[in-house]
């Protein structure tokens, strides 16, 4: 399902970190290093195309610039973002250990520009969905994204085989332990 949402095979997929109210994944947890060892600092990745579109509209509307300005002017907000940054790094290091790969080196970026700026609302929204209470700007971005799931699932479920029903007319019923067509007497 995640591959269908992304339009490609996911890389370094560890788990579904959150499900949309429609029931499909909307955030996945990824390994801090890709299978070839390349660092991949994005621990939580937004996969739902509708969520991605909703957050993209926020970015295009200037929300990142506005949040970055507030972050520069508000010491309490900066402190809250530092807490979120440290939490994200701890979660990413724990994922590296669980996946059996080397953690990323100190100084590697965390989520969406944390802690000093806002450079990717997608990463912040994914973080808030996977770890509710992640940080005030992540919560704000999630609220501003709206209810993207209201239109239903972002991708249609694959056609499933029909449930078994009665055999077509004229075909004998196969019962366990009896040859086809033999009725109980």
C-alpha cells in the first residue's frame, strides 16, 4: 500500500508509524541509513498523497517562513523546538539500534529544520502524527493541514478475490472426506 501511495518502492521501511482515520498508512518509520549505508535522516515520512498535498499548500502559502520568524523571536518557542529536536534524535538513534545500523553522526539534521528553523512541514507533520505532542510547530502544522482524509482513502484498495459462494449450478458440491457428487445417505 505504501508503494502505491508513494508511486515507488519505499526505502528503508521499518514500520507504519501512524494510520490515517481512513485506515491506510499515512506515516512510515524509516531506517536512519538506507540499505546501501547512505544516511537518511528522515525518521518519519508522510506517505498519504492527500496529506502531502494539504501540507504542500501550507508550505506554498508561506507558513514555514512565518513559523521561522516566530521561532527567531520567541525564546520559549525555541526551547520547545529544542526539546522536540532532542526527542527526534533519540528516537532516530533508537531506530538505528533496533534496525542494526550505525546511528547518524552528531550534527546530522533532524526533522524539518529542527531546532532553529522550519524547512519542511511534511517532516514536522509526520513527526507529530507518529509521536503526538512532538512540538508546538508540528502540532500547529498538523491542525492547519485540515482533515485530508474526509474524501476517503487516498488510494483504492487492490481488487480482492470474491468471497467463496455456492458452486455454480450443475456443479457437484465437494464435501470433505467424500468424492465429488457423493451425497450423505
